[in-house]
C-alpha cells in the first residue's frame, strides 16, 4: 500500500494526543483511504519535556526548516499556534515547497488565510483547516461539500466551548463568573490565560473563516466583538425571569450585498434549540437556499475533538482530493462591503443600576423616546436598604445606533451607579 509521509510541528496537549492517535490507528485510516499515513518527523520546542510516550530519535528534529527542505515530507501538520511568528513562517514555506498543510490555527487562518490560499493554489497543494473551527463539528467540510448547492444567507451559533461552559454553569449552578472560570480551568476547559475565549476574539476568528466560506468571499477583517466578562448573576437571573438564556454567539450574514459580522452575548428564548446547547458543546446554524436551516453540533474543543478534525483533513488529502482551501479559486472570491452593527435592528435587554429617587424613571423614558426607542417591558427592582434600584428594560426593535445613543446620554446622568448594560436579543 502506498505511504504518505507526515511531519508534526508542535507537541502540546493536542499535538501529543494526535501523534499517539495516528500511531495507533494508521492502519485503520489506511483501510479507509488506501494510503498509509506515516509520521516521519516530529518537531517541538522542548525535546526533553517529560512526556508519557517516547519519540524515536530518528523522528525528532529541532528545527522545522529541516522538514520544509525534505522532499520526502508530503503533509505538514501545524500545531504551534499563534497568528504569526513560527506558525506563519512554517505554513507559508511548506505550501511554497509543495507540501500539503493541515492546521488547527483559527487566528492564523483568519489573519493570513487569503495569502496562504493563493500559495496553495499556485503550488497545487491543500491547505486544510477543519480543526480551526469548532473542533469535532464538521462545519467546514459541510459548507465546502455537503451544502455546495446552497446559497448561504446567514451562519451563526455557539462557537466557543469555554464561554458556553461558563454561562451555562452560572445559570444551572448559580455560581459567580470567577468561581466558574476557576472550575473550567481546573477541568481543562479553559486555558490558564483564557483571554481570547472570554473577550470574544476566538469566536471572531471562526466567524471570519465561516463567512469567507459561506459567501464565497475574501476574509473580511471588520467585525464587532464583545465578550462575556461583564455578564453577572443578576443578568442570568433576569434573563431567566424574562424567559431567556444568555449565550455568546457569533453571527455572519449577507444583507443587501454587505457582510455583517458580530460577536456578542445574546438573549435567546428558552424554547429555542440553541438555548439547550450547554457545557462545552458547540452548535452552528446555517440558513441557506434551498435547504432551509441546517444545524450541526458537537464537541467544539479539546484534543479528541481536534484530532477528529485533523484526521478528517488528512484523510481527504490521502484520497487525492486536491481542493481550493476556500472551495473556489482565490481569483473568483468576492470582496464585499462591510455593514456596521449600528445599522442593524434589535430588541434589547437593558439594565440600569440607579439611585432610587423621584424623576429617574421619567427621565430615562424621555431619553429613549427622543431616539425613537420604544419600551416593550419594564421591571423595577428596588434595594431600599441601599437606596438603589435596578431597572430592567426590554425594548421593541430599534436601530442599534439609536440604542447606543440613548445609553451614552443616560450613562452621564448623576443617578447612574454603574455603566448601563445592553444585551441584544436574537429571535431566530
């Protein structure tokens, strides 16, 4: 049986799991692809790191340039991470040297994917990145192949397992944000430095990649990003009383030939499908024609889910499927104009913590009225011992710009105790 030589660069948690999986299952993969995946090189920063397995000396290289120059290497698996530096250099040089590349690096693809795509196309090799978006959820292959007949109008969902675990744990176990984050780190669901998961940038990279695939476009760098660090137990409790759940969602949609990309905490009805997706699970919802709505869910992160996606990409290459990285030639991908979130229309949850005194509510409603923001529902929770009150407002649909202008004026009032909070409501 024919062999295909593979080099792995990066041997962290995912790299180590992937290496062991490939060694144990290479003949099972060979039966399905008719080609034996053969790991001939492993490269990582620290050769002497304590590992639970041994790597033969003849497979270990300390400099990835050795891999790039070796003509025997057919596939390079990049598991270094980061949106530049060594990972960028490795992928660029590997593609230029006619080697297929498989990566789980969403930040790098979101930043340099268009450039890499052109290099891969010129050299007739594959750049595969299923593992970069939602781990074991095969959303990229679904868009490229399974939904190829469809004109996709909107793609959105829960794209980050860490943030979903935190919000759903706060909701189910009535724990504060910091406690849940510590638990997530202890269980390995969150990194020791979880900034990209909490501030929304991890989801943003995935949204940009999915948008490029869905709309046959170049990667659009303009995206509105909000994270979950300001969500507290009061918001969780209020959402439940109002019949909602809070989820961090990523959205990309094509409206009037403009791409709108956004990441933000969102209130969704408890009865909706996506509200039931808890823990570290991911779920992607695709609206297209003629299929209608498709939902794909599964494990979004971790070494096993990521390995599943990496093996899927490698198997595609082993079968001899040479494809454009973004499904069509770089020359045919479009450059759409960008729409701004300020022009979109939402119902919204607004929380105002105020001094409990006469005339406050009247002043707030006047400001909203001035910007044509209509109030659908209002709840006032007084804290008499503190002489404070929390005003919860659900608005009718209004332009996001009008909501922001209203809150900008309200935030400067002397009766405001904390920065006003706005969470958009999604009724899909």
